């Protein structure tokens, strides 16, 4: 079986990190190493991690001094500090794991095994559950997207994309996965499994509506096509919070657009993102009109060869 390591960037997660620690300890296939990078935590996060590390020598706490800000760039800096400590260690897969998740005992073994089945699989993950409901509807959601809460990267893929980008507003997980596809790697969410996210995505330290506005702004920064964003906001109108969530998602996007905020991605990546999104819109409307068959469950090939650097279809 392929070997894997995990990195978790955590800040003031005392209420939830204990469940995640226990969940990983109980996995049927444990990581070779797991570094929890505590990014200036002022609560009991460090103490809880130390307690587990004292009983499991493959768990390590990396305490990082408080930089004074809580944003996604600081999260990536904490992740990178842990990644540097992994240098010289032999492993095949590296996982980016949030500190507020739980999952089945064979969850990580299942994901690692997918890399054995497909030699060109670069990034793997699963859908996630919030409020007792699976978040993704694969009639509309791209099965090649991998949620940032738990992303497993083939080591060669992670090195090829240059790791997680430091983007203050967020979206580093999206950029990493999409860059992998642009370079020819396969990326995939496997709906046979899921993880439970115990705090709504992007709501740490903010309200749900403000988080939607931030998501819209981040969608602009990450290069979303205007037609895609309008369709995304329209879809969100039917999800909680009803109507307001979709409107705030569109407002955040338009606000950043009117301000012409600089995008932290390359023109090449933005063009690739927009090609994928237009292809997705065509596919979605084809399914809604009944002109295209459902293909969300199509399995990956057993062998995919090595990346050829050709754009894939999202």
C-alpha cells in the first residue's frame, strides 16, 4: 500500500480538533506522519494535540507564533512550515486535512487506494456533509473538484503544482486542484465516501452571509467566468440561507469586479478555469434538457499513464 502523511493547519480549534485527532488515530491505515501546525492558537488546541502526540509518536505538534491575523495566507504559511519538516521523509501521498472533520475508520485507506488504482490520479477527496446533508449534487457539481477540507495529493503532483498558493482571501485549495488538471493530472471526488464538516465552510470567525459575500469575492479573484458566476448564484438561491445566500455570492463577485481587484492567478490558469466552466455549463444545460446522459459516476481508468500537460475537462 502507498504511504501517506498528513498536515493540519489549526488555529483555536479546541472544540473540534479532539474529534479529528481521535478519528485519524482510529483509521485502519494510519499516516506515516501527521504534523498539526498550530497557527498562534490561544486556546487549548496545543494542549489537546500534545496529549495525543504523547501517546502516538507519528503525531507531532508544530507551534507557530501568532502573526496577528487569521486569513487563508497564514493558514498556508502554517501548512508550509509543517511541509518543510517533512523533507527527507519517504512517502507517496500528502494530505491537507482540516481540524474540524470526522469520517469512517477506513476513509483514508480508501482514498489512498484510489492512487494505486489510477497512476495518473493527482488529487483525491470526497464530498462532505454539513447539517446532516451531503453538500454536493453531482447532477450539477463537478466530480473532478476536490473539497479543501480533505485533499490528498500524489507527492509528484503536489511538487509539480508548486504546493498550495498563499492567497489571503482563500481559494488555495481550488487553485491547487485546478492547476493539477491544467498540468494533465486527474483529480476526483469519490462519492462512495464522505467526511462530516462540523463547521460550515468559510464561516470561521464570520457570519454565513458575510462568508457568502467573501466567497463571491474569492470567485472573482480565482477567475470565474461571469456567466458561470451568475449560474452559480442562481443555483444558490434555493439553498440555505434562501435567496440571500445566492444574492450575496453575486454581490461579492460584482463588488470585486467593479473595483478591479488584482487576481492572484496567472492568465493561463484563468483561461483554463473559464474553458472548464463553459464546458460545464454546456453539460449542465444538456442534462437539464435531457440531451446528455448522466456520467458523474464514471469510474477512473485503472491506469492513466503520466501527465501529458494537456488541459482536461472539468
